[in-house]
């Protein structure tokens, strides 16, 4: 399709990519490791979500080999995914992390044999769609991290929600479960971070979810929540402490806070928010929230230039400034383009399986291919720009800047991956892992690499 400059593209620095592919191959308990390698490579090269196209691309194997690997093999995708995420944290030395929780709908046209399909209320309110649509509801926890001075969002936990009459509580309970899984994962592997923030929108702003972020924390990590709520939420000043002790119980709440007019926003800042400089007006309080049963929080009333209403943001860490709260909540919007890339560019909307287990396997295989492609763009921006100038010149803006997306990175990696055979992959990974000064002690099973290498 494109006349690529092979010599420039193959100079991409993909050592970390090869290590992550090896982590997947090593973690999946399947005898034919070459099949796993071929499937991962083809999923990185291809944007299709159809298994039939994957089988067609894998010319070295009969279709039954791919079918047995996905449909009949007994390996746990969640366990492999945990090892994969652990490798990402160790390789890139992540110290600050912001989790974002949100849900989305994958539209389906076929009503029979849709894995966990249901009629769902579409909050997008599109004019060409009905209010209730048939599809699958996915709940996603993404991690917004800073690597090589670039901020990216990686999908950490993806869950296909089952339809229940009370789907609202199902989302909340699943989100609470996600938080507990992350805490247990950090504690099990003794991972420490400088800052851990959990952000979500007003739909998820419930006491059960907010309380779960602060409950059950180990001494190494402290979680904090930043979220948006209704601007008429019941917030109260801290109660006045009288010098004279009176009879009866102590007061929980002080006077109620009421912000209804723009003139009440007495502070003005010029900040870089949502990709541009904006002059915002705000007012902040350290107060108690009634819907959190009197928990002390930091509340920020804010008006953006493009909005005609006042927004209210809450932080459970009341030591943060108002500017820091707005900056951290800005990261929540990283999940919206992530949904678009997963569903449309990497074709999650085309994934079709007969059973839930096989659906989860193929879903995570696509997820790992997406994460590997995204991480490959971090250290190869110069090589990708050279590739785009010769093959995709229309992607450059007027200021001669290129927005490096997963799609462009994927096209740049195609030629390199086409020349990568399983034997050359083994030799490259053995050199990388043997050089401990480059990689370091990444994961527990690294010591058994050469023993397992002889069995591949």
C-alpha cells in the first residue's frame, strides 16, 4: 500500500517492545510458543478484530492451530495481564499514576449469541440513534502515566458488564472491585508510588466508590479521589469550635455553602487546560460533604470560558490547591480518545466469540497489542516522523508538527515486524535480557529465561 523507507523504519528502538512480547509468551501456559508469537505480531500489524482475518494472515499455521489456541487452550487472561502490567511498571519505572474509571457502549447489530448483550441507554443522545441501543457495556480502568515527558493513557482493567435491572449499582460495585484488585496487586508485588489518584465523573461519584479508594490502603501507597459532582451538592463549612464546652453531641456541619452566581467566584487564573490557555474563575473551600457522611474534602467551584455554568469538583485530599485539582481532573478526559482508539481503530467493535472465556482471551490479546503499539511510539518519535514525511505527508499540520497516534505507529512498525521471525526474536530477546545493565531485575521469572529458552 505504501512505498516504505525500510532502512530508516527498521532503526526503531523496540527493545522494550520485544521484552513485553516475551512476557506474554512466557506467561501463557501453552506449549507451542511460536503460535503465541505469531498471533501477537499479527494483531500488532493488523487493525482488524476478526479472527478469520487473523487466521488468514498467519500463513505458517493451519486455521485449527489458531482456533485451538484461542478457543480450547486453558490459560487465564487476567493472570497474564497482571504480569504484563507489572512488566510495564518495572520497565518504565512509573512513579506517579492517575487512574480513570468510565464506561462505554460497543454497538452490536446481531442480537443472537452476543456475549453479555443487552438493551442499553445511550447517554450520547445522538440524533440518528434511538434512546436505547443493543450492544455491550464495557467498564474500563485506564492509567494515565508520564513516560519520556509524554502523557499517555493505558487500559489497565477492562470488564464486560452483565445486564441486570439495576445496572447503575452494577457499575459502582464493579468499580469498587477494580479498586480493590489494584490495591491487592500493589501490595502483593510491593509496589510503591509517589502519587496515586483516582478520577471519575459525576455518575460514579457515590460514597461507596469514594470510600473504597481510602479504605484498606497499605502503608506504602495513599489513594486520593478527584471527581465532579452536581453543583447543588450539599456542602457545609467546618463547624466552629467554641471555647466553652456545651452539653450534647458536637456539631458535624457548619453553615451550608451556596454558590449560584458568577460574581461569587473571586479568583482568576490563566491555565493551560484541555490543550489551550484558558482564563478561569474559581472559588475553593475546605468543607464537609453530606453525601460522603461528613467527610472533609476540598471543593472547587469553577467556570470555564466555554461554559455558561458553574462546575463543582471535589478532592478527598484537602491539602491540594484548586489549580492542582483542575490539572489532575483534566487527565480524566484521556479516556475518551482511548475508547475511540480501542473500539474503532483497533476494532474492538468487531470482536465476536461464542463464549465469554474465549471472548476475554481475544479481547486481552487485542489489548496487549494496543498497549505495545502505544509504548513503541514513546522512544521512536524521530523514526516515526521520518516515516510519516515520506508516506503520510498530509498528517502534518500547518506548523509542520505531527500528532503521533497509534495508527501511524502501527504503520511504521509493519515493516520491522514483517522481517521479525521467531528465531530472530529469540536471539534479540536473549541479548537484551542478558544485559542486566540495560534491563535490570524486571520480573521474578526472568532468571528462568535461559532454561525456558531451550524448551521453546
